C-alpha cells in the first residue's frame, strides 16, 4: 500500500472534525463499514485465504470486488500474505508478528512497507485459476475508486434533492468514503497486532494468538483468533454458541438460500482438546 495514499486517506478522515456529522452520514458510514468488513472476513479471509466454505463464481467475485473496495489490495495479495502468516506465525519469518517486530509494525508498518508489495502467486494457485480474480488483482485500485465516486455521487444527490437528509455533499463524502475506510483499516489490522498480545488462550498453539470478544464484535467474528489459529480450516471462528461470530451467522443464512455451501466446522477432537486444556 502506498504510504502517501495511506496518509492522505487518514487526513481526509480527520476532516470530519470540520465537516461535522449528521445521522445520515454516520449511518451510511456504519453501513459501508459493515458491508465491506463482511466482504473482508467472509471473502478475503474465510473463502480466499482458507477455503473454509464453497460458493459460486459470481458470488465469489462479488465478495472479491466489495473486499477490494476497502483499499486493502486484491484478493490474491491478501490471501497470499495471510497464508504466509499462518505458515510462520510469530516466528522470524512472520510478516506481522507483534512479538518479533513490535505492535506498530504488526498493525501498520508491514502494510505500507514496499517489502511486501509483490504477490506470492505460488501460494495461491487455487485462486489464480480464476481469470476474473487475476484481473481484479491487476486492477485492484478500480473498486476503491468506484466506491469513492459512488459515495460522492450519492452525497451530491442527497445534498441537492433530499434536503430532509440534513447532510452536505462534503460531510456525507467524508464520513461515507474516508471515515468508514479508516475504521475498516484499523479494525482489520487490529487482528494482526492486538489479538497476538491481548486476550485469552483456549488452545495451546505454537503462536501467541488469543481470543477477544471486543475485537470479535468489531470485526464480525475475527476476534476469536486463538480458535482460528488452532483450526484455521473452520468457517466459524466462534466455536461455541456464546462466542458471537456475525460473519458465521450471515454465512449460515446464505447457506439456507444455497448461495454458499460446505461450511466447514471444527471436528469433535478440537472440542475435546478444549475441554482437556481448560479442565
């Protein structure tokens, strides 16, 4: 990710201090955050990185496109980077281990470093067979640009034709496009940094992954990170009913509609291990 772009988008988000806020702008900001967060966790992470469920090529592309609109690069780069993390988690080879290179590096440093700009296509051969994903990867800047223009257009429409919305074009644009994206950045990055430092360990793993209810709520279920590192093939990351995993609940609903299928779950031996570990 370009450092200048990263700085500019944060400065643009800070301009919300001058534009003020409105119910419409903040509501749209939340919707833009939630929809794209779902595409990141259900698409970029659980589908592309771990193949933890199946879906059609059209829906796969929809998830990829919406995920790319978050300006976190393309699905191939994201999945390749994440698979590398799991392979070398919390070792010297891990690209974002807070225990090795510090929380700042794990949270933001590696993302804006040119060291990890290239895509390791060898590690995502299962994804490169889809030409539409390769095309999206090549032009990964197009979805964020289309998102920005769409939010700007909607802001202009509300400003000129829906006075009852009580929001200006600039205010709506700042909150909908920039504030939502910055919040999405740091919620996503917090899984790389904070869930390897704070939280509880249910399972004994070779890394420092931890479970966090707060981060699970913020990221629609990704905060159950120790669960995930113990059995990354599972679609659900909240292994128990009381572990809130909103992405899993949405995917479960989509499975009833036959939009997704083959949702993988932890085998019984994983639950037995949890009982023994916490006895």
